[in-house]
């Protein structure tokens, strides 16, 4: 008999060549072999959409792939979801993801603040983060060996916190006796302050020490906040040294490299530099697609692949935002009763985002952008000066304000040195008229709108 689970990869390999990458990642990979029942292969998925999609679109392909691998040993297959699971018994234990399961009760106290949600398994690796991933993985597999301390830095929402927890979760699973602590710099400082303030001073301070210096792995996040707190720095320095000298693993994350943490003492800076300092970049297009697909799978979202592409194309900086937009689109679709989130839902949801961001846009911001663009001072722009170099930018600025905001003309007039609303109206109408014939003006307005949009919504 050809074993089902052992040969499932072969089925996947065949399918991968038959369908698009997104379809494969989103739907086919969501299937796992579950058992055999009355001569039929039972495949399980926890995604109803994966079941529907596979049944609707890939049944013949799946059948062919199964026949090829299992040489017609089974008469067919059936895809089940959670509801039907108890109707079938499992043949053998699945070994999926065993290396990163949630710890059992008795060793839980060895890990403080770890979030089991963030693992290496659900971290998508691409060009932007392959080195930092490799370093994190190496630290997790061999703590206190090569990279100590490991210092990870990069912009907001790029996965630093995720990696710290992933290291912690991995070590927790594979080295159950190691004590691991995840803490933000802020928490660390607060803990220390609490310890000092606490009535029974001696005890509090020694239990603080106990907490931080008896660990095997210290994962400290947002270390940039150490900058202005000299006492925290001093204390952290001692904690760091104690751990380092006892050959304990230290991993630090920051939004900037050590050299840019302004008030970091030189001795800490050189301690950090003694290990590995590794940056994490914004993900490229393919990685963004892969991250969105993973997220859709984890959250069981029903999304068309066009939506994934659309989001990955249009939002290119921050993974947290990218994920936020995906859930927003799905939420939007659900509200409208759409079973699958499609492109229309994405457009609508994005419009909402634009609207929300527009609420943060005000006259001042537009004036600022216009001043920068035309290289005139704010004072001149809102003054009564009548020279052409000022008048034209002023009129354009008024026009743009009326385009972006619903501010009443009277209020706009007020802003521009208490002018009458008819002046604003005149500016608006004149620019509207000239736009039809004046190409230079057209370009200027185009550029300005682009800058303002760039300010409120990051579109590529
Ligand atoms: P940071 O600490 O760098 O600000 P986080 O680690 O909090 O960012 O990441 C923000 C969100 O993006 C989290 O939900 C995280 O799981 C997700 N994320 C970031 N990078 C990846 C990645 N490469 N693969 C999967 N999810 C990611
Ligand atoms: Mg973070």
C-alpha cells in the first residue's frame, strides 16, 4: 500500500505545476491528507473556501494527481472541513508543525510574555528579510553560539517583534529547560522603577534581578526607547553584562541601528556591535503577496487572488498595514454579505481608508505642501501681496483646498488673511478655467495632488 501522508508532497508537486502560484498557495496547500475511508482519500482543510474552490475548479486535476501518485489505489477523494471531521477516524498522527506547539503547563513558567502566534512557520521569508531570518533561526537553533547579541533593526511593522517571539517559541519548544523572557524596553524600565519605588526595597530589587538575570534567553524589544533613560541604561548595562558573561543569549530589536540611538552610551554601543547587527527591509512584491496569502490562510479569509495582487501592488511599506488592509477588505465584503472578497470590495474598502486619512488632512497641511512646492513662505502665501509669484501659488492653493476638503469658502477666506469668500470662489473658478488650456498649470496641479495624496495614502 502506498502511504497517504508520506506521499502527499508528490501530489503537491504535481499540482504546483498545474495551477497558478497564488491558487496553489491559497487553496491547494490548505489541504492535508486526513485518512482513508471506504476506498476514498479524505482530505482535510480548515478553510471552507479552500474546499469550495478545490471542488469547483480543481477536482479533475486533483484526481489525476492522486491517481498518478497512488497508482489508482483509491477510488476517489473527498474534501472535508472541521464539521465533518468527527465522522472519520484518523489513521495516523499528523506530524505537522510539531516543532512549534504551545508548551505544556509544567514548563510554562520558563517563558515569560511569549506570544505563541508568532512563529518561524508563519513568517514569510523573502529578499527583504532572508538574512535576518537566517540569523534569527541560527540563534534559535543554537542559542548562545554564534550571534550574541543579535541586534535586529528596521522600520515599523516589518516583523521585528514577530522574529523575537519566533526565536523564543522555537527555543521554548526545543530546549524546554531554558528560561526565556520577552520584554519591551519600556516594560523593563517600568519594572525597574516599580522595584525601586516599592516599599520593601531590598526584596523588590532582588526579585527584579532574579527575574532578569536568571534567564537563558533575553529578548528585548524596542530598545530605541532606552535613549533618554540613563538609569535604565545603567541597569540594563549590568543585566546585559551578567547575561553575556554567563553566556546567555541576548536578542535586541530596534527601529534604528545602534549608531543612531542618540544617547546610547558608548560602552553599550560597543557591546551591541560585538555580536551581529542585522537589518530588516520592506518586503518586495512577491514577499508581500506571500505574506497576504499566509495571512488569508491563517485567518481563513475568503479572498479572490486579484485582491491579494491589488493590495500587494498598492501598499508597499509596512506589513502591519498590509495585513490591516486585507482584513479591512474582508470585513467590508462580509458586511455586504459577499462570500468572497473581490476587487470591488477592495476598491470600496480602500476608498474608506482614503476617506479616513483625508480626515487627517487639513488646510495647514495643504498650505505647507504648496509652500514647499512653489518655494514661497507661508506668511507670503496667506498675505495680501499682489505680485504674480505669490498670487498664482495662492490661487492654486485655494483651488486645491476646495478640491480636497469640504471646508466652506468663507472659512478658507478667513485662513488667507481674512479674505472674502468671493475671492476664494474667483480663484477656484479661474484655475478650473485655465486648467483646460494651460498645460504647465495642469502639470503643477497634477504634481501637487500627487504629493497630497502621497501624504494621505501610500499608493505606488
Ligand atoms: P515590528 O515589530 O517590526 O514593528 P511586527 O513584528 O509587529 O513588526 O509585525 C507586524 C505584523 O506583520 C505582525 O502581525 C507580523 O506577524 C506581520 N509580519 C511582518 N513580517 C512578516 C513576515 N515576513 N511574514 C509574516 N508576517 C509578517
Ligand atoms: Mg515591534
